[in-house]
C-alpha cells in the first residue's frame, strides 16, 4: 500500500479517531510529561482565531464549544470540556511540567487557560474523575499505543517553530509499505517511508536514515506528531541537509498496524529480535525496493527514547552496517560492559564511525542520567562523538525530538 500524501494519511486517522474522541477514553495511568523549550520569546502574530482546530466543534452535546482557543499574542490556550456531572477535571499532558485544574461553570462546562508557553506544538488530555479522556472539540490528535492513550495536539505559533511548518517549497513523498518479516515467521509488518523531493523524477540513489519511535508511539508517529517530512522538506529546500530517505519501522513485537488481527509475536531472543529483523528483513527490503546507496557510509540509525535504546542495541554491535548513530533521549549505565566489542578498541571503532550523536532535554528526569552516563563513558574511552546536545527547559517529550531532528539531519552524510 502506498500513500503519496501525508495529508491524505492524516485525514484517515482523523476520521477514525474523531469517533473515539467523542467518548471518554478508558481509565489508564497516564504519565504526564511537559515541555517548555527555553525562555518565552517575543510575542508572535496570531494565525487566526483558533489555530488549535476546535472552533465550532460540538463538545458532547449542548451547543458548540471553542476548544482549544489559542491566544497567540499571550502564548496561551484555553480548553473547554462539557461534563456537568463530573466532580473534578484536570488538564494533563506534555505541557509545562504541571497539571492544571479546570473550573466548572453553571452550565456544566469546565475551563482552564494554560500558559504562557514557548511557541511549539503540545499535547494534552483531561483527567475526569480519574478517567483519562480527550477533547471532543479538537480533531488534532496524537496517536497512542499500549499504556499511553491518545492525546490532543495544540500549537502555540511563533517564528521559532517555522522549521516544522509546511512552507511553499518542494515536498517529498510519504509512503506506507507492508512487508513480511522472515525473522518473525513471515508476519506482516509496516514501514512509513519518506522519499525526498524529486525522487520520483530522477534516477539518483540516496542515503537512508532509519529513524525509530519511542514507547507509546507507532511507526507513523515521526510523521503525524514529529513532522519529520516537513522538517526535512524545509532543510533540504534551504540547502542545510542532504536529500535522504527516511524509514520508520514499527518497534514492537506485533503484526503491523492495519494488516490483520493484532498478534504478539513473542520472537525468540528477547529484546534482540529487532536487531535480527533489521539485518534480515528491513534493510534488504528497503535496499531492494528503493534507490539507496547501500553501504554503511550512507546508512544511519537513530531513534528517540525506546528507539534510542534500539539504536544502541542494534548500532553498537553492527558498525559494519551503520556508520552513523543518533541517540535521542536515551543512554546506558556501564555501556562498556554491555557492549565490550564497541569499546574494546576505540581506534577501530572510530575508524568505522562517521558520526555519533547524543541529545536530551535538560530537565529529563526519566533518562537524563543514563544519557549523561553514556556520554561520559564515550568520552572516557576515547570514542569520537558530536558535542552532547541539550535542549534547555525541556523534558521527555516531542518538543525535544523535533528540535533534535532539525539539528542532527544537517550533520548526516557529510
């Protein structure tokens, strides 16, 4: 199956999730993260009355609710949720490191204003008497997986985030590919793939960046939440990044999304099943179907959070396959003991590695210590790597990873 337009793919998900969003999501223990992305910048111009996408939507009956309502001049947004019988409603999500209690009016509508926040795209949910629910007035949705429920997205506009906005530049193509993994018993699996502008009109071969998602995300998350195609379109148009193919696999031991009944594959080898799939199935499929430069110098592996762990797990033992590694919001204690061959001969490792990058949000309490520990081990052992990248005021969240992609992509394949 191919999708030649990300906008088309988004419309499918919005239609399906629009039905879900009108009902409370089953109770789950959400882990709210937060994002600030640095000090609040100068006031930016408004982009209309409601860039968040909720104006005029029905909020569960009883009239239209405007939610979220973005105040671009003040860098705030107001959410409204109709729940006349609720005793407590709180806004949670990747915001500012806080939960925000809502106030109930006589008409049963709960309201809260969040901010000021630095310009960026944030996600939020409601906790309604202990139940995690979404904003039924907002069709802009971040998909969830497993114990991480879906969330709504809201954008605070500003010039600082222009790198992730869709500009009038040549655009690449987004494809959804299905393959059958021999290493997983022939299970149907999926890949979301970005080919750069002009790919379909020439015979050139391109380097490949395999970019992995984190826990609670899916193979589409780097597109639908991370805006990777838009970020790359802009970087390539500005001459800052080389044209490249991006490949986003599904990082769970399950059949591909939408390929049939969900099945836990329980692959042999514990956590190293993904390494086998990469080497035996994913890379051969991509090199066989797309015009790649099929060597380690032109093949990069990276990922966020869980995907950063996969990058370490797959990349460190396979330097003959990947000469560039990008580790976002992940690290490792005692990495020299876990991956002795990577650290045993620093000169040999440095000869193969073209590029090794680590980055983390400054206030990431989940993996920050592990990321710093890995960087310290690399330095102590004499393994060459880019300067440790830190985003001020940010935590374990998509704000970090969009900025990380913006900064790391121009350094690849140079």
